[in-house]
C-alpha cells in the first residue's frame, strides 16, 4: 500500500512577526518517492537530513508534486537532481514538458484539479492503510482555516472544491498545518 509521511509540518505566523512555511510531505508509491510541496521551511541540508532519517537521499526522489505555484510551496524545487516535476501545466523532465495526465503513479494515487485558492491548484489523493488522504496545498491552510481565504482567486469555487474533498477523503493534509480527519472517517 502507498505510504505517506509528513516531513515538515507547515506553519503561519502573524504578519508583523513574519515567517510562513508549507507542509512538506513524502509519499512512497511502490518503488517511487514523491515530495509534495518542497517548501521554504527547510534549507537543502535540513531536507537532506530529514530524508536521511528515512534512509533516502535527495537523488532518491523520483517526483516533486506542486499543489500550486506560490513561492512558499516550491522554493526548494531544484534540490532533487533526478526528480520530474508535476504541476498544473504539465510534467517536467529537465527542460522537456509533457502532459501531467499520463500515468506516473500506481492506481493508489490520483491527481485532482482543486481550484479556488489559485487557478493552478492540484491535490494528490492517496489510498493508504488509513484510508484516502488528500494532500491539498492551500485548499485549507490548516484545519478549518481560513473559513474565508482573503488571498483566494475565487472563494465560491474554493468552497465547492473543499466540499468535494471532504466527501472523498478520510484525512486531509493542508498547506500549513497538521493532517486532520474528515467527518466521514
């Protein structure tokens, strides 16, 4: 079964205090390793150390999946020398782009468009031993927060996408917080 491990729990700090970091997640799908949102919260050496704790190196990562193209979610994208990048516009292998609709993962992983926070938002829906886990970027920043996303491109669309995820998933990994259970789990 596919495995998920949160490598770094994201956070939000008060605007006057500064600082923001996204949740960085490792997904193991059979023999493939995926980093979801490599973030800004860790330096290359810190990410390297965290992966070493999992008996992995930066070069072991096969894919980096971006939930959306906001800097706090992708700053460290270039530190994985062998990784293909999957984002809204396609799948990148070096300077070559192909459709992200091709099959990269097992049947345990689905890529879903989840606009609202931004037009280019994607979520990774992963079947695990716990049930279905949705890694959603800033569809939610943290559990039940924000109710109204002041930086969202479209809060009406965001509400629709949130409802879909809550019906589909047993757990949600938000963009800047800990994994939480949905009401169906």
